[in-house]
C-alpha cells in the first residue's frame, strides 16, 4: 500500500518530532484528555457494533480493498487503545476486550491509515448510531500533529499560509500582477474594463482559492464578471487569498488562526459580508467553526454559489446557457459542501440556468462519493493511493455519459483531472463559476 512518508522524513517545523518513547507516553496522555472532553470521541469508541453498514459506503475501502480502510476497522486502530487505557475494563480486562497498548509501530499505522481517510463523512450517513469516523480521523491527526507526525506537504501548506496568507505562497506583488493579467484577458474578450479589486474598502470581501490566480483562472474571471454585472462593490484581501483551511483536517490551532486572519481582514476592509470561494472544506471551516473558535462573529459569511443563485433568481445578472454549448454536463458534490455545508440546491439552480444539458450522477447530493483527495491528500508520494481513492468517483462519472464535470472545489479540481486520465475518461472539467462567467451577459 502506497502510504505517506514516515515520521523521520517529515519537515519538523512548526511541529517538534519526538523520539518513540516520548511519542508513546504523550499519545496515551492525549487520548485520556480527548476522552474526558469529547462526547463524540466516546460515542465513536464505545457504540460501534461492527454491523458493517459503513463498508460499501466508503470509497476508500472500495478503491483500495484494504480492510484497514473500512471505517470501523480504521477506527479500531485507536479504539483498541481506548479499550486498554480508558474504558472501565481497562488493563488486564481491557486486553480481553481487545485492547492493546500504544507502540511506535501502532502510531505509524495510524499515520498510514488516518491519512487515507478523506474525512468525507459518508460513513456517518449509514451508521445506525451516527458515528462519524471523519471526526475520529480529525482527532487522530490532531494527536499525530502533537507528536510531530505531519506530512511534509501539509507542513508546507501551513508555512505558506503563515508567511503569505495563502497555500501557494503567492506574495502581494505576484497577486497584483496576476489580477492585472486577468483584467487584460477580460478586456480582450469583452471590450469592457472589469476590475479585480485588491485591499479596497468594500461591502463584500471575497476569499478565493489561491489556485484561482494561476491554475483555475476562469473561476476568478467568472466571479469578477458576476460582481461587475451586478454592480456590487467588492474586494479581495491580499493578506488571505485562500478559502482553503487545512487546519480543519489535522490541527484546530491552525484552523483557528486562519479564521482569525479572515475576520481581521474583514474588519480592516470594513466588509459587511465575507464570501467564500470554491473550496469545499474551506466553506465548512469558515461557516461552521469561525463563531465557535473565534466568535462572536459580527459579519455575514456566505458562499459564492449562494451569491450567484441569488443574483440569477432575481434577475440582477442575466445569463445565456447557449454560450456553454450543447454538451452534457454533470455535477460533482464536494463532500464538505453537500454533507457538511448545506450548499446543495444552489449549484443545481445555477447549472440549470447556465447550461442546456445537465444530468445528475448517481448517487448525488449528500450521498455523493468523494473525489479521493479530500482532507488535503494531494501529496505526490501517495499518488497510487489517490488514484485508488478516486476509483468510485471515476465509475460514477462514466455512468453519466457526460462530456463535462463541474467540480466547485479546489482540491477536487486538482485531483479529478488526474483520476480521469488514469481511468481513461475523456471528459473536461472546471468549477461552477467558470460556467457562470462564460454564460453571463455583460
């Protein structure tokens, strides 16, 4: 099984790498602490009956066929320690109940398999007790982070975010150059001067994905065209051009700091509304966690799809589906939009107005499968695993017969083209705002 790098190979900063003995001792202490403070953790550890409902709900297991990727089996890697250290039948009796102690080898196993969980939360849909193994994965990754066991890719993201306010490490001069280039592109296309304002006081502060300035540029263009057509005063904060928040995946402190930066920029620019761009987990982290971790929040937080649906429904902007051609489009529900963020019908409303031929994949909405790179699993060193995790999604897309996949999430946009190539699917793909930009009448 292709797995993330070992702890000895990890970049240590900003996390301290411990020796094996210290890791084991600290891991036990943290598990005791989590068990005392988290009802969710206790529920997951004590209520699973091994009914097997989660087996066929998990694309990770279906793609890899590795039994440790069955949600309940993966959770058993930490549940066995819980039985040994926490439950009433701990110690000798805990071993009878299946408990084992923490070891360096077990921690490496945690690192391997909890970084093959996409934290998609699909298992929670089918569990009769509502056990959400994604939350277990988040908690175990938090423990691993405190032991210094964090993938180098993730550490790099954290460093870039701390230094520049975005995952790609884009400095403000490069951002301004990119905005100027995109403005020139829009002028050549439309003959209209459409701005991408940066660091200006405005009612709306839009937070894109940093990839939208260099990789997914049509997403940024679509947003700029929409706000121009709507006559809305908006801006982008150079200090945080990143909707993505990797802290959700592995470290609450990182998530809290990201959201603090978000609120500070909104206050500085006098924004009344923060609008999150096309990033599934970024939306969840901003909308669901900012108030709890950083609150109270005195600014509205909305998603760009809510904005677009509102403008189209009220005729504030006009769109022409003919501009997106006669091909067949299908929609991929990013996990953290559909299962954790309640952005489900707005994208479909938009699609039915900006394209002529739209078909659903099966299953869809809350039941849709992950792209296979969710929870930040964009690491090159696990490419083989990533392709296996994307197998079910490729099968879904193939069954639709669609020519074009709409995937409004930066991680999905990075993962799916590779999955489609790997499984020989001749389909195009983009975000949803790309198609709004093409269909809009200026």
